[in-house]
């Protein structure tokens, strides 16, 4: 599945851009196809996505984060059970 999305993110971090941070965002997503996995159904390819996350920036290159993301079509079409995803991110800036 491919997800093309646009999510503005509000991020609270130190002015030095290092150390702990917290973020939250809400946006729109277009999925390559609908999703049906047992009790989790996304009946439209268009979805809203929101997330909340925390992380730590070690230096100017390394960043590790953990976020919880929820996808839902906002009741546009049934079924709309939504899907929850946990994401662990490790990033290195070149």
C-alpha cells in the first residue's frame, strides 16, 4: 500500500533543536487502495490521519522518534473502523 499525504505538524522542541521533542499533526492522505484486514476496514482511499509523537535529537545528525497514528475517513463511507499504527523512526541527516 502506498500513502500520499499532507500533514502539518506542530512540534515543541528546545531552541537548540537538540534533546527531547513532542509533536502532533492532522492531515489528509490518499491511499493506493482500500484496506480490509479482519476487523479493520478503510472503505475509501481518502483518509484523514492524525498522530502524536515523542522523540530525541542526539546531535545535528541523529534523531529517534516514536509516534502513534490513526487513519479514518471521518464517516464519509461505512465501514469506517479506522486503523491505528505505531511507528518507530530512526533518522540520520546527511
